[in-house]
């Protein structure tokens, strides 16, 4: 195995689909809300756009379907309705293996950050409930911090800046192709965990350095992974 010469100081976790099993609800809420406004977005396609800002997704579908940008009013209404719809669903539970992995990482004295395109306050607040003491507000990058969102490298570059880390001091954990693209564009070592319905190839083609089929598998392989890859 080739060492990637990483002087590991921090792990940057994406949130939806990595820490919380929230993606099935996001996909459903996107599909349902877009349909209400006359836009076609299947549940599976929602997984392909995972990580984009809400306005980015709405604009892309509007361009494709009507050849124009969405209006600010459309974006506001659709994103508000999508969030309302999402919040009628049961509270997403943590992804199996996530808390166990975080505890291993904490024991090593590493910093843990969350880097998400999400602007869902409900989920961001629930991080503390399910992962007590793991995340600090000043070490989070959310939809409120970034202008471009994933797949742009901005969210991960901002995480480096917020945490005061260099590129070779962190690794990223992502579940979505655009999230992997974002982390790779920022020049970071990226672990993909395939917790959704997409094919592994989609994540590998996005540039993932390593792929696990679940967070539990990543957690169970943590020691070996660290030794062989970093
Ligand atoms: Ca995600």
C-alpha cells in the first residue's frame, strides 16, 4: 500500500448520508416539492445533486426544463416548502457506525469538523444530541457559510481556514459524488462511504481515494486504513 504522507490532525465529515440517514427523506422532499412547482426531479436524481445548495439544484432543473434561471422568489418558495416537507418526516437517525468511529477518532485527540451544504437547522442542532461533544459550532461549515456549495471546493477550503489546517493534515468523509468532487477539488484525501442507492463507480469516478460500503465498515477498518493509507 502506498502511504499518502498525511500528518493526520482532523477529519472533515459531510453530514447527510454520512452522519445522519437523512438522504431518503431529502430525496423524497425534493421530488415531491419540485413536482408541486412543475419541475421533474426523480428521487434517484436527487442523490446525484446531493451536496449542492438548494438554489443550485433549483436553478439547474429550471435551466434544463425551461432554459432560464429560477427567479429569487421561486428559489425562496421551493426551498422553504422543501424544508417544511422534510421536517414533517420522522427525525433521521445517525448512520450506523458513525458514533463508534467518531469516538475512536476523539480518543486519538483528532479534531472533528462537519462540512455540509445543508441549511437544515433542525439537523444541525441535532448533531449535538446524537454526537455529544463531538462537533463545535465554530468548526462547522454549513449552507450559511458558503456562496458556491459543493462541487465547488469552497466548503472544504473554508473548513481548512476555520480549523487552521493544511491540506495534508486532514481527510474527508463523503457519501455523494458532488461532495467527493468538492473535496478533491480542494486537494484533500477523500474517503467515500456508499450509504445510498448509487453505484460505487459514480463515487470512484468522482475521485474518491478509498471507498467503503458503509460507515460501519469504515469504522471496523479504521485501524488498518490508517496504517495502510495515511
Ligand atoms: Ca452527503
